[in-house]
C-alpha cells in the first residue's frame, strides 16, 4: 500500500511538472518572444516593407547625375483580401479593369499568399490620396511611399544605365536579398554598382483594426528594422563635357569616349543615337523600352563599349611603336610610297604626299606604304622560323595596348574587339599556306581587326602617358558613412621605351597642324592637340570617320576617341568634334572664333565649310585601294 501511494505521488508530481513546463513555454512563446507574438496576432498586424533610397550618383564636380523622387505603390497581402467585397470603387480609382485586377492579384498570389508584394506601382499623388480614403474597405491592401530614380541632367543614359523591377530569376538567385517589387540595376553604373547603390530594405509592423485602419506601431516599433540607404557614388564624369559631346553627336551614329590619362577616369561616354534616361522610369517604362528596342537606329545599343570598328589609320601609331620596339625601323628610316604599296599583283593605294618618308611624316601624312612595309618587317623578321612566330609576337605587342581584350572598365557588356589569330588564317587560307602579304591590310587598321571606341580612347591615353594606362573606370569613389573611399585601379605598362612614345607624340602633334587633320586643326593650335585621323572601311555603306587624340602634349589632361558612322574621312567629322571637346574641357567656355566649326558639326551652317578652303590639306588620307 505504501509503495502504491509513493507511485501515485510520483505520477502526480510528474504531471504537475509537465504542466508547469508547458505553461512556461507557452508564456515564453506568446508573451516574451516578439517573433511568436507577431505570429499569434498576425491577423491584427501588417508587415510593411520600407524601401531605402538608392544611392545618389555625382559627377566629378559634385553635380547630381542620378537622385531619387518620391512615388507611391499599392501593395497587397493576398490571404487578407476579402474576395466578396465589391471592388468597383478601387478599380475606378486605379483606372484598371477587372481583368487587369485579376492578373495583378494572381501575380501577387504566385509570389506569396502570406507576404506583401507590390500590386500596382508608381501611382500618382492624387491617386494615392483617393486610395488612402477608401482602403478601410479593402483588407489586405495598403499604400506606401517609395523612392524612384530621377535624372536631373537628362543625359548619359548609356553610362548611368537604368533600373527595373527584379525578375523571378533575380529573386531566386539572390539568396533572399530581393523580393517581388524590389528594384535592381539593369545596365550601366546602376548595374555594375548595384550592391553599393541598392541599400537594405527595412520592415515596419503596423497594428490595424477590423476596418483595416491603422492603429499605430506594434510594440512601439521595437520589432521594426530600419532601412539602410544605398551608398553614394562619385564618378569621374564631367557632366559639362558629357552634355556637350551629346550635343555634337546629335543626329549622328557613333560614339565618343574621353579619358583622363593620368587616372583612367572617364570624363565622358556617349553612344549615339542616345535617349533620355527618364524614358525608362515610371509606369510608361515598358512602352518606352519597346519603342527604343524596335528603333532601327538601335539607341539602346551602347556603341562606346560594344560596337566594334576597324580603327583605320589611327592604328598606324601603334604600328609605329611596334616597329620602333622591334628595331625594324629607326626615327631616320625612310620608305618610299609612289602612290601606294605594291607586292606582286597586290596594290594598296595611298594619297598624294612627299616621298620617301620617315616614321614622323608617315604618321603626319598617314602613309599606307610605309606601314605596310613596317608590318611585313615585323612579322617576317629573320629571327622567326615561320610566319606564325612573327605574327604571334606582333599580336602579343597589341594585347599590351588592351587590343583584342577587354580594357576592364567598370561597366557591363564591354566587347573585347577583334584581334585575329593564326587559327583564323589557317581556316581561311589553310595551314602553312598564308604569309604576310595575305594579311597586309592589318598594317593600316583594316580587314579582320576591330576595336571598340573605349579601346581606341585607351590607346590615346597610353600614348599620352608615354607607355602606361590605368584601367578605365566611371566611378572613382564611394561614399561610406559620410566619408569618400577612393577606389584603386590597376596600372598597366606597355613594354615599349618612353622615348619611342615621345617620337610618336611629336608626330601626332603635327597631324592637326600640317597633316591629315589640317582642315580644322590650325584653329585649335593653342591646345597642343596630338591626334591621328582614321577612315574605317564599312562593307555596309560609307566609311566611318575616326579620330584619336590627347591634349596638351605635355601633362595631358584628356584623351579622346570619336567615331562617326558613315561620315567619311576622319578629318571631316571625328577630328573637329574632338577638337571642340578638348577646347571646351580646357578653357571651360565657348570660343567665338571656333563657333562656326561647331555650327557645321551641328548641321546649322554647312555653307561655312567653304571657309576652310585656305587651309585645305594637300594630303588627306584615302581608303585602302587594291588592284
């Protein structure tokens, strides 16, 4: 009997102990732990996503390129929506049909039944006010402010890029960092620096009553999470030069890239035709994007980074440097021209100029014959047992100029250009069945070689620096905790003596004064512009006008590449556009003495072209001619 009583007590104590444990656990979950309190009272709470303002983008002089403006979104938590409620008033306010409502609601349900997501974004301030007045009727819906991009200067669309709503793929691959309705950088700086610009979403828990009316913050906001604004970016862009470059490229196709040689910072990047970045904002974004997408002139295509053009005669400055390095020429070596270069049945024509020429004047007058011979001397050097070794050595020299590979610029979708390989010529001619004469057009920047405008500008920067460059970049600093953190970019050196670069720079200085760019060059002589014209072959139409340059000759401040598609000789369009940009960058104001040249570039006064007759060159480059 005693044993029985003891067992009974043990059982009673055990049951009591279990009860106490359950009671304490229940108290902890329901009262002490905020997480489970929220879950327990979810029907009386709304979880609001607080979107942070995106980081601001500045130019090099602290002018705002991309900021934010307040807009409003209507969000929905599907499981809270009462389907039986008449939604006619809501549909009328939002100006959507019942079918559109069903489609939008299905998207929200597909994303999550219990989590809030954007139902309709970018509603107007007026609509926001009307919605707020009637939301008590529509459980599960709420409106909240959000920031949207604003581009005050309405320029630099290809450089800045644009933002758009995340796709399902973005959400799936983000590891929980993105949710439906979030915005993400799609192109340009907005894409490359997305992780810095986006910030971190916040959370706010709101108490609501049965009429869907807000009753204040839950637990005095103790469970809320503050949104973290995105970091601001400071670019190297000079918005004045950017805007002026776009003005000069109006009505044209092509690109302008300007670099500060000493740092690699982008001063301007233009792809023409261009568009206003504001077109890809707001509720008309999709419609505007489609219009841009089907435009036959391809304004969405970033020609500055992605288009590939034969460099034409601008390539001759690189050939000169390689020839000097490989000791196949010196600064006193002369080569005759006689109107072109002949080799058996092959003839590459040239334009009238003095002959024979040394390397200096071969650059000044852009002699095809000179550089054809230099090319053959380089790839056919006796120290090489076959064409493959000589060609690969020539090719290796070019890669040091970032030709045939990406420059590494901090913007997406950069092409690497085209630098042919021996395998390509084996495929065309057969293995061991081709020689330097088969690929001679490479000597003058034609045939199978192509560069992007950013690569061309980088070549100009390398010569300006006498043999090195920093990786080109749009962003130079990131603002973190109100402090600017300067970004570091790699310095690349070209294995060619600085003295050889000096010789080439000397020749390039004479190009605008007495050479192929003399048409407009003398009007800008005070700026010591060193340049090289090019006329790039185009199998689909008229040749492209190309020009690379830097200025001043000593302590250069700017290096530029300009390509104007289907515009003919480099001296006629690309060169004067470059001259005007350099002038504006160096003196920071309009020059009345060269205003007439600007007018010609803008198509305002073509009659003034005749006023250049007294400085018309005797020696303007012509295209390759083969008989």
